[in-house]
């Protein structure tokens, strides 16, 4: 099944935009945790209330999602640029095509696992405490969308390796196969001149 080579770039562009949105949402939520609040607590020794500055520690899952967002932005740019640059060289060099294919498959798989861990942990730890927050729900939603997109990209590379989907891009081609060169037009073979036989006396 032949597919247009713009399809992987469209998916990678979408992942980049979603990662930027996820970075903004998570950064905004982190800013709430990093702010110190003044709290009044009763002090029995003074028989009165004292004010203290209290800072809530940023949950580790939010820091991980910030890392995932930056990682996804860099991975999307790299996964879009490398096949585009080497598309002509990898057509004749099977080793280069193999390296790009394995690299893309590993990159997509790792990023897919990162986003799976992100939204699952976010939903398990913060949804029961901050379930009414629109920011938490939006972060989980975009994390799920990014996970689905990288599942699709991983599947596209895998089906390209198997030869089911055909892209004209390195990294999405079958491994160990060179591009078939264009066949020259068939011409009639040149006939050798017939040798004359001399009668033997």
C-alpha cells in the first residue's frame, strides 16, 4: 500500500505542536507549586498564631512531563530532518537505511513509553487530588494524544519494515532491500555475423 511521504511529517508536526501545548500547560501548573504561600499556625508556646512561608514541593510527575515535552519537541524535529536529508543517499545505501530505520523505531518506541508512563502516573497520583482542575485534565488529555501519535508512528515504521506500507523515505522502507533501478528498454540482441563454411575437399 503506497502512502504519500508527507504523512510522517504531518504526524511529526502534530506531535511537535502538542508537545509545545503540553509544555505550556505543565509549566503553568508547576508555577503554582513553586509559589510560596503564607500560612498561619497556632503556636502553643506563644499562645497565639505565627505566620510561616510554606512552599509545596513540585510533584515529580510534573517534572517528568516537562522533560517529556522537551524530549518530544527535539525528537520530532530530528525524526523529520534526518530522513529528509538522507532520502537520496539511503535509496542506494542499505546500511544507512537500516541505521535510520532502527534509530526511528527506537526513538518512537521510547517516546511512546515515556508518554504512557506520564499520563498513567498523572491520572493515578494527581487526578484524585486535583481532579477538578482543568489544567490537570488537559495535561492528561494531551499526554494520551501524544501517546497515540507515537503508537501510530511506531506502527508505521514497523509496517514499512515488513513491506505492508510503502513510503519513499528512509526509515520507513523494508530493511536490507535496495531500490530497484529503472530497467533499460529491451533491445533486440545483436546477431553475430554468420561464418561461411568452406567445403573441404
